[in-house]
C-alpha cells in the first residue's frame, strides 16, 4: 500500500466498515498502537499509514492534485489515495490538525463510501495560535520572536486559505453526516473552543462532543480509557453495519 500503509485485520471481524486512522503530525509507527488494538477488539479492520512529516519530505510538492497550495491539501491527497485502496465502506478516525485534511478528503469524494468521522484533539479553528502553542509546549522554541516566525511559516505552509477551505469542505458534506469530536479540556495545543470554531457554524452535519475534563492533547485513550472507550464504541456502532 502507498505511504507505508498497513492493514490490521480484527481477529473476529464484526463490522463491514474499515477504519482508516489518520495520524497526527510527528507520530511514529507505534504511536497509535492503542487505538489499533482497541478498534480490533471492537471487531473493526484498521488501516494505518504515515503522513508526510514536513515540508522537506513532500518530494518537492507545492500544490495538491486539485492545484491547491499547502500541506493540508497534500495530506488530503494521501488520505484519498489510501481510501481508494480499500473496497467498501470506511470510517475515518483522525488526530489533531490532520483531521482537517481528512475532512477535505471526505468532501472531495462526497462521502459516498464514508459513514462517519471521529476527530481526536482537532482540527483547530485558530491554526496560528495552535502553532504558537505547539512551539511553546510540544517542541519548544524559547526565543519568542523565533517561535512567532515559526508559527507564521507553518501557517503559510499548512494552507494560506485554511479557514475558507475547511468551512467550504464541511458545507460539502451530506446532510446528516455524523462526526464525533473528542477534546481534552486541558489541551494546551488545541483547546476545545478552537475546535468548536470549526464545527459550530455548520448545521448540515450531526456532530457531538466527547469532552474529557482532565485530558490534554491526544492522551484521552492512554490516560482516561474508561471515559474514552464507551462513547467511542457507541458512536462507531451507531454508524456501522454488522457483518
């Protein structure tokens, strides 16, 4: 499969849909091991892959297949290519800001083979501030002017038209498309109100929140398993077809 894609079959497949995991920026191959095991235990086959890590690994790409500039759009091409390799219905489970690329990929194919979307810790409706947070807490740049410039640079590389494009993408989703938005109230990178800026304006989707009061960025399943697993399982079962 492209992009080091790997299919993890469930030992006992209970649902028709395959779950595509869209990893977060900087993730390693083992970073989503807990999620793969959790989804396999529920009875889902899981497809996992690696996103391009940074602008230097984009094979000199500047524009996506539909002539849009930015990593968001190029990652969307990756996701769409993976979706094309798997027959039948799919569910997308995306993490942090690459969730925006997942939304774009779903919109481009009119969600015809996507039954629902889970977004864990993203995407951010204030990408610049989230990048300042990232370079403050996750990958610290101590000198503030450099931190600010790095956030400006990443915002431009991400997508110069980000806010207009992601809202246009969501508007293309079919009426009643279901989304589960997972957020930690102690997230220092993408706080919950940044995520709400993405989903709140749209009435065509049916979206619900899973709020984890003690969780931070992307640590819900690891550190708050009981609060995380049951709502995710219930959402997945509500959008899936039993074998």
